[in-house]
C-alpha cells in the first residue's frame, strides 16, 4: 500500500473515531422537575370525595386556601389543614361524610352532596385566590 493511501486511511479512521465519540457523548437533559406543591390527586363523583396530595419537599399549611366545584356553587375554606410531605388528605361530602371520616387524613366538608354525579370539576385555589390545580371528577 502506498504511503498516501495509508495516510488517507488513518485520517478517515480518525474522523470516524471522532464522530463516534461525539455521538456517544451523554446529553445533559434534566430527568427531574421541581416539586409541584399541593395538587388535586383525585375527585370521585360516586364517593363524593376530593383528595389533595402534597408533592412539595416539606409540609404545607393550607390556611386561606379554598376548594370549590364548577360554578362555585360550593366553596370550602381549608384553614387549619396541614398536609405532610408526600401525604394526602381526603375531603368528604354527602350524607355519609360526617360518619365516614376516619382519622386525621379525612375531613367532612358538608352533609350535602357537592360533586355532581353527571360530571363536575374540582378547583383548588391558594390564599391569594390563584388557581393551583383543577381536576375533572370521575
């Protein structure tokens, strides 16, 4: 093999090696995102419940926060509610609410049914009246 052919093969090999190492370089795409805080994890029409989940890194107090249904026919103030990190609180309504609530993670809101069985949406607002989350009830 001629010297110029050998040099050409070596240069081509270096170029291929260079391309391979560039394409194999890891990307720096973040795999996690910031905690969302308190969100509506579920709204159940049949059970007439709304479940809040705290996804923040620490406990959250919901003083001044409200939850309401579509059209704001029912608005509930959540003062005094503390949700620990990665924990839930279930808010119950309807005739069974006063008797069905058990323990410190379930709260009766009203003896009236709130979440319309034909479809409804739950809205969670912070103390400034800003919409934090909403979820269609199923």
